[in-house]
């Protein structure tokens, strides 16, 4: 099968990572995968470094340039699938692929109402990253039969050794006495990092050595730093920004806290679970599809500081329980959320879309 993947995002986030994992998995299975992406974007650079054919789009005129480029690429009718990985990519692919042989497939990673249902109706299949997202797509008027849930996949790492953990903690200037909480994600209001910082004043009297590592950048960074200062916990919060080798973060942590308010799925949550970390998460969005309360993690009913502090304290106080939850979480990822599972499920949709 010959596939063309289109992603016009300028950043490196969960969607771009999944697109690259999918392309790698398709290639291992003997299929051809090419990419249309913004010139200079991390996805374009990483795919090119990995040996994929990358067709670059000029960033300043992304959609019209992408549409023109796609029309040229699709004219020979050599692709079986055109997979649009974001909304802008779908618009360009929709405009370019009319009356072409290639089957148009679209990914949907957010649960907002569709602001242009027509372009999603043009796709033979819409791949939603969770049931939560799938229901939002159906509520916007798309036929349920055209929407398929394909969960994100994780490349499950080996269980971290004590030496790997020690080195990771050293890289963040954290000693073994520190109880390190962490969260990985873009710093946005809906990601809920504010509530996590507000939980620290309740945790610190019980656990004087507790610290919080926030890995990620975003528009809320200055506001969150000011909040930490106003609460008197600035010394306990490490704003580390974007971490290139994010696996170091997971290896360094004692507990992963995921305060996102209505997460479409949560790549960072899956990665933390894959590393065997005990997790505390807010039971909103698709999180309950991933975390089973009291079996693979603890779910807080709301993104409130008191709830998050209480749940975190239970696990900090009981390392054996925390370890058991982390082991169970890793088992669930191995069973349901691997990159191989994601690639196989996507291929099944491709075959349905092409009648193959």
C-alpha cells in the first residue's frame, strides 16, 4: 500500500509523534509512506533524518501551497491513501483530492465541535483518538459508521534500572531524598498545571522534600511562575521548558500527575504509564478510557487542588501501593496502547477505506 501523510503543524506534539510512529510502522510492514509537512518543522526534519521522502510546504502560505503541491503529487494516481493528520492538512487534502483515486482519511485529535463538517464528510474514514473524541465528531453530524476509534500508540521502553533513574534525576539536579512529582505537557489553561501548583501548599507540610517538575513550554509559563511565587512554592517548582529527550523526565519521577481538564486522550499520560509510573489524573475527557481508578492509577473527580493533593499524598505515603499501580499501568499499555497496535488498527481502516 502506498500512503501519503499530510501534517501542517509547526510544532512537535502528540499528533506529530503519532504520525511519525505510524509511518515507521507502515514501512516495517512493507508499505510505502511519504510526508507533506511544513519546511523547517520538527516532523519534516525527523522524518527526513529517518529516510522518508518529505515534500516540504512553505510555512507562510501553508494551505494554498500544500493544496497545489498535493494536486501535483496526486495527479499520477500512485497513492492508495492520503492521510490528513490535522485540520489544516485535511482542508488542503480535501481541495486537492477531489475525483482522485486515493482514499482520503482524516485524524481527529480534539473534542471541539467541527467548525467545517463538510471537509470531514469528504473523508472516507475519520480516525478519532478516543471514544470521547469520536462522540464529539458524531455530535457534529458525521455518520457514526464513518468514525473509528484508533488509540494513540506508545513505544514501550524497557523498565528503568536504578542506575538509569539515578542518572535521570542527576540531570535535573534532584537527589534521592526528593519526592519528585511531574507533569509533561504544553502550558495552557486547559492542561490544568495551575491546579497542580496550587496543590503544593497542602503537600509540603506533610512531605517537605516534595518537588514538582513541569516539562513543557507554552503561553501560560510566566503566569504559572507568578502563581508559584505568590503561593511561596517557587523553590519547589522546576519549570524545565521543552525537554528534547523526554524519557529522562519519566525516568526521574516518583509520581506522574495529569491535571488536564478534558483531555482528548493524553500521550504524556500513556508514556508515563508505559514507564511504570503511578499516576494521578483528573477523570475528565478520555482519561477514564485509559486509567482505571484504584487499579492502574488514582482518578480525581475534578481538577481541584485539594483533590490532587489528597490523591498524591496517598501514593507518596504508600510506596508499595504506588509501585503496584505503576506496574498495572504498564501492563495496560502493553496490552492496549502500543505503537504496533496503533499501526495495525490504522491499517485495518486503510483497507476498509480502499476496499482492500
